[in-house]
C-alpha cells in the first residue's frame, strides 16, 4: 500500500513574532510585518522536518500545495512531490490553507503535516476535523494547541514513526486559538475549537516498567470515583471541558458535552453546554464548586477553552471551591511549568494564584502551583 | 591513571535450569530425619493413631524428591544466574547503596554464639548480644543526634510504619489524634513515606518539585499545613542527590503548625559526619542497616530499619528496649506507652551485629571518609557521564554538584535513537553489570537512570562503568536494534512480556502453571 | 580534611590520597568539601563524631567482637526447650551453603534478566510452599509470621469491607500486640477457650461472630502447643457469616497435619523460620501468606509476585507482576506498603523443602510428635508439675504447670540453667489464667536423653 503524506506550509506563520506582532492573521498585519522587516520563518522550519523524513522513509508519496506552501521546499530538498491546487503566489490567505487541507483529505492522505501556528491549526481543523491524523511543525507565534511537535526535528520523527510502526498511539488533542486583536491589545480571549487526532510523541510516553504505575484510564476512574463519592448534595457542580472532567459524568451515567460546561446537582444534570448567562442564572449565590482540569501541555486552568467560567462565575464559587483534577502524567507533561490562568481580569487572576491540592487518583493529592 | 578501562567480553552463566519440580525422581531423598528411638515408640505407641483423625494429613505434600547433590547443583546454578553485589560493579542500583559487606562479619553472624541463640534465653546467657545491641544504639545516637533507637522494624518500610505509629500515638495522647490526620510528603521521597502513613490511616498530601531546583518551595508547603497536619515524612537528599537547602525551614513550618517531622534516611551514605538529623530538627528518623551500614541485601532481606527518635517520643518505641543497670544488660518490657510490637522479638539482630562491626572497623573519621568518597565518586561519575556520553542529562539544579547519587535521564537518547532507559538497562547486563534502578513512580524524570557509586567502588571500576554507558550510547546511535533486543549475553533472552495487569494471568506457583498447560 | 589522619581503609579503594587528588583534579576542586559546600552552614555537623577509636585491622576487630560474643551461651552449649515462635530445628548444611553464596547473599532488587536465578529460586519458594499448604497463590516472604498474620487479616478486612476480627485468647501474645498496632482501625475480639483442652469455645465464637466480622483467625498448632481439632467447624461458622477464615499454620507440622485449606481456610499464613533458618536471636523469622486463586485475594496481597513467563525460545523467565497493587507501583493508593523483606530466607526455605521432599516433611512431623508425646508422658509423672490441656494432642509444644510447687517458673528456670538447660518460656505474666506455667518445646534435634535429663533435673528441683 502506498504511504501518503499531505504537506502544507503556512508561509507567513510566525512572521509577527520577532517584530513584536502577536500573530499574522489578516492581510494588514502581514503587510505591517513585512514593512517592519519580518522574514518568513515557517519554510525553513518545515525543511528541517522534511529533510529528516526524506532521509528516513522510502516510498513515501508527498502531496503538497504550490509555491511556498510546500512545492518549493520539496524542490529545494530534491523531493518529488505531487502538487495539488492553485494559489495566488503573492498573497496567500487562510482560505488557501483550508482548501489545501480539504484537498489532502479528498486525496486520502494517511497523515497531514503542516507548518504554522494556532491560526493554521484552526484552519486545518475546519477542513479535516477528526477525519485524518495531523501533526504540526511549530512555526507560529501562538501555539496553544496541543497538535504541535516539540520542535521541527521531532515532527519529522513522529512522521517517520507514524509510517514505519504499526502501533502508534493516536490521541485527541486540543485545537486552541486566541483572538489576535484582543491579544495585541494585551487581552487574551482563547477558545477551544475542538480536538484533532495527533500521533503521540513516543519519547515522552513514560516508561511503564513491568506494569509500574496505573494506566491513565485507571487513574481517571479513580479520580472520578473519588470526586463522585465526595459530592455534597447542597452544592452545584460546574464541570469544565475535557476528557478528564467528563469521566465523572460518564461514571455517573449522565449525558455530557466534551467542550462545554455541564452543570450537576444531586446526581442530576441541570444544563449541558451552559453559557455564562445560564451558569450565573443557576448558581446565583448558591454554594458552587467548579471542577476543572488543566489543558494538556499548556497548563491553563481558566481562560482557555472555558471562558464560560468567567470572573463572575469564579467569584460566586470562590477560590476554595475550585477542584482541580488531573492524571499524574498530565502534570508531568507540563514539564515543571505551573498552571496558568487568564480570566481577563487581573484581580481575579491574582486571586487564583497560589497552590492547589490536585486530585490525581483515588484519595491521592499532589500540590501544584498556579501562576498568571 | 588512565580512564581507558577495557570493556569485558562478558557472558553470564546460562544453565537453562529446569524448575525444581522437573528434577523429581520418586524415591530419592535429599536429607534424612533420624529414626525415633524404639523406647519412645514403645512408650507412645503408633503415632498415626495419636494424630487427631480429622486433622491428619492423609496425602503427602507434592514436593519434589531429589537427592542431595542434585539439590545443591540446582541452587548453585541458580546462584550463578544472579548478579550479586560481590561479583559485579553494582553501581546501578541507586538509592540502595550496594556496598561491600565485610566478609569477616559473616563469620560472626554464622558463629554459634550468635546463630544458635534463642531470643527468649535467660539474659544471663545473652549478655554479649545485648551488649552489641546497646552499643550499636549508642553509635547510632551519636551519628544521628537522636536520643533513642530500636532495631525491631524488619526493614526500612516497617520503620516508616513504626514511625507513623508513634506519630499517631503522640497526637492521640495530646487529644489531637482525630484532628491531625494529614501527612505531608514529597513525590520524590521513597513511596513508602506515602504508603505506610496511609496504611496507618492518614491522608497523604504530596509536594512536588518546583521550577529547576528539584525540591518544593516553602510557599508550597505553607499552602498545605494546617491544624490537620500530623507531620511530614521526607527524604533529603531525595533520589536526585540534590540536598534540599530549605529543609530546616520546612521542618520549622511543620513544627509551627503542630506537626512532627520524620526523616527517611534509609540511605545515609552521603551524610555521615556531614549533616545529622538532630541539626535539621527532625523528631524521628530511620536508617536501613542493609544500606549505608553494610549489612548485605540478601536478595531482598532480611534486613533492619533502625528507628531513632527524640527524647519526648522515646516512651512510644516498640517493646522491649535494651537497658543497662550498671552491671548487666537487660530487656525492659515495662513500657506502658509503647506502641507494642511491630515485629516478633527484637528485629534482625544479625544486621545490627554487622552494622556494629562495620562502624567499629572504620570509626568517626572512616564514616566521614565513606560519605566524602561517595560524594567524590558520584560527582566524578556525573562529570564523565554528562561530558562524554551522548543522550544523557541530569535534570534539576544543573551545573551543581550532587551528594551520593544522581537521577539521570535518557530522554535525549530516546528522542534521538528510539532507545529508551529500559533498553539501556537490559543492554548493560551484556557488559557484566547488574541492571540499574530507574525511578520510583511517578516518573517525573523521563527515561530515568539512578546510579550510586558508593565508597566501595574504585576509580577504575567507576571508569569502567562510565565507559560501558558511553559504549551503549554509541551503540544506540549506530545500531539501535542491538540495544533494543538486549540482553544478548545474559542467562535468558528478551521476553516480550507485556506487564500482567489481570490477576487471571498470574502464575506464581508451578501447580498453577501445570494446570493452565494441562500438564499432570 | 587536614585534621584527619591519613588512613587507607581496606573497604574504600579510593581512600588513597593520590587517587583522591586525581579525581578532584578532574572536577577542578581542591578539597572534597567543596562538593557539598552548598549545604547550609547550620545544617553542617561541624565537630567530629564522638565514637570509639576504630579497630582498623581485621585481627583487632575479630578479637573484640569474639570477646563480646563469648559472653553468650548458645543452644549448642545448653539443652534447649524454648520455642514460642522461634524454633531450633535442624538446618541442613546445604541451606547454609546456598544462603552464604555471594550471588544470593549480596543481590538485591535486580529483575528478570540480571537476577534470573534469584527470580527462579523465589518462584520455586512460592511453588513449594503452595504444595505444602495446598494453595495456588503464595506471596513473597514477608517480615515475620506476625506480619503475615496482620496482613492476612487486613486482606480479610479489605475483601469483606468489614471491620471486626475474632482471634483466639490463646494466640501468640507478641503477634496479638503486632495485630493491635497494625489493625488499630479495627475491633479485635478474643474468643475464649475450653480450659481443659485449650480448644476454641465454639459457643463463644457463635456469640461473638456477626455480619460485621471480617475474619476469624486461629493458629494451628496453637501458640500454646495443642492441635486445634475443630478447624472445619470454625471455618463453617466463619463462612456462614460471610467472614474469611485465616489459619496460621506451622510449616513443620504440615507433613502430618492437614493443610488448613482442606478444612476451610481461605488464607493460610505463618512463619517459615523452621524451614532452614537459624534462630539468630530472632533474626531468622520470616512470614508466608497463601490464598486461593481468586482475583479479590490476589489483588490484596501487598508483596511482590514473581510470575512465570515463557519467551519465543521456550525459556522461562520471571517478572514482578501486578505491581500496581504495591506501594512501589502506586504509593499511598497501594495495598498497605512494601519494602525489603526476607528474600534470602525464602530462597533458603526453597532449598530446605527441596531437600526434605514429601517423605522428609512427613518424617519430621512424625519425629516431633513422638518426642512431644514422650516428653509429656515422662514429665507428667513428676510430682509438683502437671501438663495442661492434656485432653488435647500437642504438636511440638506443651505447657507445664507448676502451681503445686512452691517455686515460680523463674526460679525453676534459674535452677535448670545452672544444670545446663534452657527451660520453657515463662507464661505466668502473659497468661495469668494459666497460673505458674511454662511453654516447653521439643523438635527433631531434641534427643531422648535431653528429655530424660530434663525430667531428672525437674524431679530434683521440685522434690
């Protein structure tokens, strides 16, 4: 069977970084970046990845997009590629990325490799969803999504691993982005757009020597059971997004939304996928606990993907009623970085700073720091 | 002296030895029991009629029947397929202090004046062994600065349990037994510091290292101490070999909150004469006499966790305590506040006797020499590994010297070559090394490797050790499959064992194996 | 450094100045204390430890230690009738030969490949014990028989979710003390015994057992020596109430006495010191736990399991398995806690059982029972003492009561000691209801002449 890789570069990704612009989404900004002397960074990063792939896989068919969206880079490395689609060579936009990704899916590639940042990841997600596995070469300014390899070389290794090994683990990983306008104004409004399927980087899979520690799933069940056993009937529970928190509802036999806020009281669902207004209407001044899990690889507990849990909501619940749950592996994967918060209100962020007893298993706690 | 120690062309003994039951030949005997005197038989009558019928065993146990030379040969072969400390450069099993156990001490332990002592003999006939216990206590008191010791716990873990028992008794006596139900420990402390207090009924809170230091911050500790805090169980240095310089402040914070502080000094090898439990302010501690104090590890015991406490806790120690009335030594059982027994009799006194001999053979200067050489050896090995071996790193406190051991990471090697720490571990056996200790879970350090080159290894051996890992790293970059399919020169080849997670798959007895296989 | 004498220590190869210097040069330091100078000053021990002057040569050390040891009088020198949890059985020479081997003596936690032989020996220990107790699952040896009892009863607690334990009033007081410490979160109730036989009072058991009972425990033979004959009834009562039946069995009796599983035991436990270990003033203790092959039992063992695997070449290998149960696998989430136990004694017991075989274990039990019955007969004839629980059958221990004598056990034992005999363990403090009594023990190493001498001396002392 022919191995087929889709390869897409967002050539303007990452240009804003060095000239102090936070991202390059939008034509004006690209012009501004160029006028400030910004140079394209994504193509060079992508070439590192590509070279490694070339040297380590035989018989791989690479589908790419014209010009500096992949075609040129392949040529420079002496790689024969199949070019699909057309672009305006002078001025590529996010629509080109979306179109490219769509074509790749249609051509039945096994894996899509792209170079870019969060904006690019979002575009890819719009076209691909969970239909084809994806891995990102980190080349953007913003990279809050968990779909990127740790560096371009490792992206190459993941691709090689994907095609050469039969049992590569695929994980659902977050696609996140923040509003650049607001970001440039110093405010971060991040959103969780969804999950893409990403081959897991083997180097960071912790070694389970002869059945060493419990698997993630057993930890998750332990966490969920412990939280369920300790639920009090006079509290309203707000459960944030993510597979960790939703394990609780799954084990309670309740319906849930993976990306939304679900509200529970007395073992019953009050609302699924509640927005801020609905949350505030329900909790009013009632005793409320918020159950959340940090975003994998990033560590955000508020302000990324759960904006519905707004400063007002947090204030009603109170810091002491924030319950953070996480598998030990998820904490280890943060690589010693603290949890982060970014609610948009500095005093709330400051209030949330400090140490939390994170539930990591049944009746098992690690103390973890949160900064802003 | 050159570092170019030649690597060995090693092959471990490979006997393909059958399971003992497969050697059975009906009728053979390994040893005989003397026939009962006729006079006794005449007097007692037929014993088969005396054994109560409803509890008489009618069928013999299905043990193998093997003559003496074959039993000896079988177990000698198994011994040859085992890499004891005495026959290899056993630097790998870090946290365990695999040091030389002086052979002369084995002679003492196997002398009938010790081995044939019954623990309940009249004290008049055990003055020698009581003197050893009493004097060893005195030595450990000085070494630690603690005020009283017991040797009853049968290992380090049981000593931690015994400390947790004393902690509970202390708070209960003060009327705070129910309220103070939380134990604080660090995630890098030996897991028993979480497990033993939990077994005693405490809730456990784990602190985790922050930033690049390798230890938790004071703010982190402050955020969890409260009126519920019963105490802190902590190891310092932890397996990283980084001495936590905030330890005194941490102890003070716990004390101010009304908790007690318990040190796990299972591995004291970097601390002799350098830093004592007393000066840190600990209330209790324990030493593993089978680690830093030279008693052999015995294929995982028997061993001794020497438990030491401050004066105000001494009344809780397990019974009995050895005392001296000025003329003779005696066992004091009259201790109403004691937590009782944690092990039968007085503990593994063989380990105490060996520890006594070991301390007496080197003295105060020698003890400090032990620690200084351990630290020197360790930093020498670290320098060689970090500068000469590709793919290895030592996370936390980078650039700083370490105490007696280091937790390294093969993360880079795995990233570069796909060869991980498990592969390296299996491969090092091919060069005549015992495998190495990776880490206690959770693996905060990815692809971990924790060697401990204590004072009983020579520079030449440490160089050989470093050269082996240099070689294995080269192999990983050049021919990763060679490393991934190791061992090639060990007693058995690679077993593709996915860890058993289902009890239905467990086979711990031959009878179960035979049943599963449908064998008779 | 400077104030230290320049001593080269035989145990420390790098204590030679020139080697130290070479290594220090490599690290760019002038003195070793630079390596730990970051330890805060107030935590540094500034003085020299106040310890006795060392005995640097092996000759001096040997003289010193042997002089201390010479103050002991061992059971090789006296006739011994002490038991009570630590026994003087014969230790075959091969047991000592194997456990003196450097490879086993100084190995530790090495695994499947580097310590294949050790792993196999441990698998053989659990397999041989499995045959002796007729059960499928045996854990790696634990600290001692007391710990084995404690853990077995906490297993019962976890499996049933119940919190009460019923144990015999006659049980080993040391183990009861361990149990009170280890199971302090549970209620421990003592079951009365029949004053004539020592046997469990079944009516008392029926009155005390309830739906809260996690485990019913007995020792067989009992601490006080008699064989408990009602095992089957006790097991039935326990099971009728959903409780787990735990029996501590002396392995040296299992050639002649039924394996507890066959009269209903769910867990069998005990001490293996009798299987090839010297007494060593109590150093030889080591516990075993065995259970049925059921997941709820298996997952509640806190000890390592060495499970058998076969590889592509048909080789057997052994690997620590189901580690998530243990505290090495999951810290406080684990089943109790785990640390270094008594591995060398497990290997030694494997050697012992391999030598003994089925006939050896039968002969051993038979020999001991002959001796104990003989001793009881001979001693019963002495005026001033009586054998207690004489309506029951003893295995290797029995109680001599001296109420009719004017002398205390302590006085009698002093006089026996003067005659080269270690008399039985004084029970008068721990079992007041038994009066002025002592627990005597005979084994296969007790000679007929030893028993006869004891009888003669007691006649003299009491007469």
